C-alpha cells in the first residue's frame, strides 16, 4: 500500500511542476484565463499571476500591432481596367475577451480580416477610375499639358476626381465599422502595389508616352519661341551696331575727304602746273596696268606731258 501512495504523491509533484499555478505574462502580451472553456478573472496584463492547475488554462494574445497581408486580386476599375491590387493593413487586439469569444485565435482573426478587407477593397476599386487609384488629388500634368479623361466616351472633369489618399481613408472607415464586433481595432490600410494586366499595361505605357510627347512638344515650342526672341534681339542689336559703325565711318570718311580736298587745294594753289603734272603722273600709273592696253588718238590731251617732253 505504501508504494502506490508514494507513486501517487510523486505523480502529483511532477504534475505540480508541469502545471505550475504561476502565470508569467510577458511585456507586449495580454492573457485570458479560462475554466472549463469559460473566461474567468478578466484580462491579465504583463506580470506574475496565479491560476488553478489542471482546471484553469491560459490563452495568450499579442498586445502589439499586428500585420495583415492580402493576396493580390484581379479587380476591374470603374473604367473597366483590370488591375492586380496588393494591399496590407495594421491591426491590434483591442478587446481580448471579445476577441476570444468571436475568433479565438490570430489565425481566425486573419481569416475574418480577409473577408472584410477583400470585400471593402474590391468595392473601392470597382467604384473609382484607374487614375484615381494611382495618384493623388493634387496631381497636375507637367508643364501646361491638358489631360483628357473619359468614362465610357464621356469626358470627366478633373474637379470630380478624387485622389488615392481619399480612397484609402474611405476604405479604412468602412472596414473599421466591421472590426469592433470581433474585438479588433483596425489601424491602417495601404496599397502596396498595383500591377496592370498586359492589355492595360500597354494602354498605360501608350498614355505615358503620349503625355511625355505633349510635354516635350510644349517645351520645344517654348524653346523655339525663346530662340526667335533671342535671335530677333541679336539682329536688332547687330543692326544698331552696324548703323552706328556706318555712321561713324561716313563721318570719318567725310572728314578725311575734307582734309584731302584742303590739302589738294593748298597744293593746287601753291603751284598749279606742278600739281597738274603730279596728278597726271598718278593717272598714268593707275590707268595703265601690267597687262593693260589703252587706245588713244595721237592728239589726246591725256599724254600731253609726254608729248611736250620732246
């Protein structure tokens, strides 16, 4: 009889070590104690707590911010452009008791978030144009390029468009309305990546190329205008400089001619015959070149000094 009793005591001691009545909740954790499957004692914060071995069980939950990643889905936009959208969200367990009663585990919470966020994201994408999902409301085309956006052939005014930030804010608001009933607080929802299907990708590239060409043409036109203005200003300044130079040259030439005339007049007045002789010699030198020929009559006055020299 002693051996079975000793064995029983030994088993109880081992079980006591295995099922310790002490509960240590780490920093960044929160815990619930259940007794026969029902929560008792409220939420346990970080620290040392007690529980009844074998009867009570501890369920630990993260008290930190958790991450949700959705699977990329092919979703049509309002203007019938199919895109692959990859989203992510941050959430935390706000009410551990309600969380335990509704979804029990983080895996269950992730599954419930899949249903909520996938539905909200699909509604948001299908209710907006592609351009609204990929850029902000304050986007303006480079330069003064005009952007034409159409929906089923009808132009859409830019003031009627919303930006990506507004879509995400509305998406978060709608998703938050469904999470408190599971003890979950949804903190943020973001779009990680947007991929286009092949057909849409070609259209997007064509549109990007068209926009770049418009901007390049505008810059080129502005450059040509600047070039014309610069050349016109240069031509105007060149004409002004040329005109001033011509005027100065004519003034200098006029003064020189006047001085030369005065000198000629003084020389002519000093000795008319000698002056006439010098001028004739100068005329002989200039009129007859190396290979030149001059045909004159014998009684021409041009060679009178040569004729009289005999």
